[in-house]
C-alpha cells in the first residue's frame, strides 16, 4: 500500500509502506516518525480528505518551522494529522495552531531545544469548540471525551517530523512531560464565563486559538474560601512557587495561564466584573517575600530591580502576563495553573472556516505518481 510520509522538502515524499496499522507503526518508528503510540497509515485517500477540509493546495505553505527551517505545507500537516488520528474537520484549527507557534514571538526554536519540559498548550474559543468536541468542562485537561488528544498529538507530530524536534539531538529536555505526546488542548467554557471570551479579549473574536508555552499543568485546590478576595489571594499565592521558570534571573518576562472553574469565576465576578481587575489582583498576590529566598538570590533580584515596594518578588513582570480563562467542572474547588517556560509569548490566531464544497473541489489536486521505496 502506498502511503504519504513527511519530509523536510516542500513536497512530501511517497513511499511504499505497510497498510496494516501495527506493521505501519513499526515501519514508522524505525524512521523516527512516531511517538510510541499506534499511528494511522496516511494513505493518499486519507491525506486528500484532510487536504480537502483544509481548503489549501498540497504545496501551500502554512508556516516555516524551526529548528529544521522546513516548510510545513498543507500536505505535511495533513499527513501528520492523519497519523495522529485527528479528524479532517480539525485541519483549519491545526492550521491556526501551526501559524501561531511559528510566530517569532513564540520562540519555537528555543522551545524545541531547551532542557525544560515545555509544550504548546492550546485554548480554543468559538463555535469550533462544539463542532470538534473540544472539552471545556470536567476533565478538560485530560480524560474527557473529544478530539483534543488527537489534535494535540497532530501538533506534536508536526513538531517532530517537520520542525525536527528530537530528544537528545535538537531537544535537550531533561524530563519531558505527557503533553509532549498528546499535547494540551482544551476550550474555554464561554457559556458559563462571566467575562468575554479569552480570544476576544486578545482582539480575535469568534473561532480562535490561543497558544501558550506551558511547562505542564498544576492543580490548585481550596475547599474553605467563599470570599472572592480570599480566593484570589489563595490562587495568586499558589502561582508563585520558587521553582517556576518565571523566577529565573536570565528571563526578562514570564507568563502564567490560570483556568478558573465556572463556580469560582462567577463568585469572583460578582465582586470583580472586570476581568482585568482579576488579573491585577492575581498578579499582586503571585509573589514571594524576598526574605524567603537564599541570600544569593536576594542579591540578584535586588540588582535587577525585581523586588517590589512590599519587599516581594512577583512571578510575572506585568499584570497582563497573568492570563485568565474559564474552564473545568461544576464541582468547583480547583483551579489550574500553566506556567510559561521562558521567552515564549502567547499567541492568538483566528481559525479559518471549513471550506465550502466548491472550495474543496477547487483545492483538490490530481494524485502524484508514487515513488517506489
């Protein structure tokens, strides 16, 4: 069976590969294409179906990705999406995600190479959440039904097979994390949020993705507080743990993404209907007294001016760097924190609509004769 496989050139190469899923997975693994999980064979028919849903031609370049400097064409994106098991209808969403991570401000080159465990986390806004069954309620960060793991995995395979991320070669990640296999993809529960959707607050209304360089997810549990000010103080203080990358003196800035469950969000919004005020309060609380640091750290923070007027060191330099979204189950009691890795800056992009049948037809290209391998 002929299958399409990713290559560092502008057009994907054609190779003979087994059609049996188990045999294909072994075949792909020996070539470094896989992540250890089963892969769907990217037959021409499957790839063409994904391409048609993208509204792009095979050679259309979505983005150029470091560290390889390879062009991620629509065809290469489709190949990796097929192998990951992502639905064809997710192609516009994946296109937006790849465009976002390719922005120079996202620092994909450094993100791919670092010793840290960073991976892109994706927050989805708009109707596309429902169409693709992106979870935003209970279990949204892992375990809920939906297409999130396959979509996140498609991005991870693109980073491996197009961007060239290889552990021990181009990536020196000391530990890695589960998100480096299935990604971190969840949606905002807009219908239960007391504030405007995250993407809209970032100047992109409707279907959109916000991509954030995350070191992983951290749970924040509080079962006593019923007062919004106490709750914000508790959450903010939980953000400021001294091992977070934001406290590295080599970094000029850091971000932190906070997911508030809808119960807490509505409680807080009754006192603070302006979400920017919530960001400011969390930022003020997200700090550690200078006295709690070793003497060497104290001198460094004083030398670079990170100590505020209260004698505390904040995890983020600006209140805008505390990004608030609403997601999670109605059981309440928990928030989630995603700390940034380093010099990445979160990026928000619109998700293009699915092409019409006529647009799909015009985008289809005649199949290329396979090369025998």
